[in-house]
């Protein structure tokens, strides 16, 4: 149910703006160093932003991957069926959201909003997130000195419920300033925290475990 709501909402947004910078059944590629003053929207296509670009708008795709190159800047990143990759030093002025696909952020990436995922893992390697990281069904890995200034939240789906185990890993000098909170009673959440990393808040309905990092 939740996935369909998110999909329908994003699809509706793209339909509303159809005819205004929307690519249908084709991908969008922005070359290195380009400046774009509008949103980038793709239906049945990927969106690739090169290095050192400035996109003064949001980047969205239904049925396609999103990729942001090194030291580029964009608004929100939103994908329904596709992964999201953000490379070294990029700045996302807003939030990242993915329904069916992983989210990967490299070293020096800064997200001024939060990150949310439904069905897909979230992997941060040296990234900085100013708000929360939230997931429904995916694992979360913070590595390479990543920082989450808000909480890490496992949300409760509003549709069918299946017993799951979700792994939250905090390693390699990473820090969560808020809590790690499990809001889904049907999910077992295991948290692995390396000796050089820290969760400053509480583990709420989540269990710390030892094991390979």
C-alpha cells in the first residue's frame, strides 16, 4: 500500500509537469560542468548528471536510475523503480527518496534533508545527512565516517506485514547523533556498531549485536 501511494504521488507529479522538461521513454544525460535551471523528470528512462554540474531543480524518475556525478549540486532526488547513486563531494539541497532501488552516497556527499527508502538498501560511505535516514524494508550501512544528524528510523508499513530482519551497521568512525528507532512491531532490527563508531541516542526496539562489520 505504502509503495503504491508513493508511486502514485510521484507519477502524478510527473504527469502534472508533463510537457515541461519531462522525458518519456528516453533517458536524460547532463554533461560535465553544465548548468540547468529547471527540474529534470524522466518516465521510463534514467537521469545522469555529470561532474561539476548545478541543477537548480529536482531530479525524478519513474522506471529508471538516477546518478549524480562528483561535486555536482541538485535539489531533491526521487526514484520509483531504480537506484540512486551520488558520487564524491556532491551536494543534494533537499531529500533523497527511493521506492524500489538502493541508495548509495559516496565520500563528501552532503544531503541537507533526509533519506528515505522502501524496498532497497541505503549505503553511505563518508556522507553527511542533516536530517533522518528512514527505511521500510532495507538494510542501512553507515561507513567511512558518515554522519547522520537525525535519527535512523525503521517505519511501519501501512499494507501487508511480513516478518523481517533489518540490519543497521555503523562502522569506520561513523556517527548517528539521534536514535535508532524501530517502529515496525513485525520487524526484528539488529544493530552493529564498531568500536570506533557511535550512536549518541538510544536504541529503541532494536538490539545491538556483535558480528562481522
